[in-house]
C-alpha cells in the first residue's frame, strides 16, 4: 500500500511519447483512496488496470477494490488479472476460479482478462470465457514453447479446436520478467499450429483490440 499512485504516474509518463506502449495502472486494496488513485491514473492516460493478485496479496473479489472496478466501468477500461494458480500459487487464497467468478458476479460488464490462460485451472477459465463475452484469456507463457520446461504445463493440452472456438476471447501475450528466454519462443508454439489465418489474426490482433475497447482493424 502507498506506492501505486507514483508508479502509475511513472508508467503513464513513460508511455506517453510512444505509439506502441499502452499503460495499465494498478492500486492496492489497502490504499487509503482506491477510487481516487485509479481516477487519477485514468486522467493521466492509463488505459486499463492490472492486478498481480498473489504478489499483491488480495483476491479479485476483495470489496476494497470495488471503487477501482467502478472507475474502470465508468471509463470503459479493461482489467487484467493474474487470477490462476500457476506457477507457484496453487494454495494461495488470492487466486482461483471461485474468486474470479465472484468478481464477475459483481462486475459482469467490465472487460476482464485472466492472464496465462488461467493456468493451472485452464478448463475452468475456458468455461467462463464461453459463458461471458467480456471474459478474455491471454496466451502469455502458458502457450509458449518453454511452458513445459519452466511451468510444468503442456500447451498442447489446449486443442486447436479450442483456440478456433474461442479466438475472439483469446489473445497473444508475452511475459519474461523472471525467466529470460528468446522472444520468438513465446510465440513459436502458437505459430507452429495449423490455425486458420482469421483465427491467427484474432489471437495476434483483433481480440486485443476488442479487449482494449478499440474498433476492428
């Protein structure tokens, strides 16, 4: 608690000159003015909210975050959540499908992405994406060619048919803050699959635009 406002200011300021960087803000459930911090971030250029729930130490449905989600709804801004149990959070009360479903029950109109395909509860998160148009998943790390080596998850467990079925809800993501590896390995497994061109276009472009609230391209 107490550091989000300055972090958000730095992120927005750093992203401002770039045509590619899209800044996401955060807030801590224990901050004194959760709603005010998020409003300030959106006014400063933030395009969404990100919560690394097990690291920050609170669940998605923590009622102290309600003002943040309400601000996101007002600004039509998406929310990105590390909501799954991978890679080391299977016993952590801050994550899991039940907390995610509880968040959805309170804020069904907020666009929300469960990072890393919701691993290790992939099937449960895929089911939620089938049920809710506003629920997204990203392929980050879970669908990389190093997932088995570093995260004990086999990306081939998610069938091509599933990616085709949910291509409007699944978007490419990349992530290596703690485990450096060659950039191309993040997307190698996806590109090796025999997916239709329009499905690839969804996963690598259109779905992210829908998540961000942008028009199609």
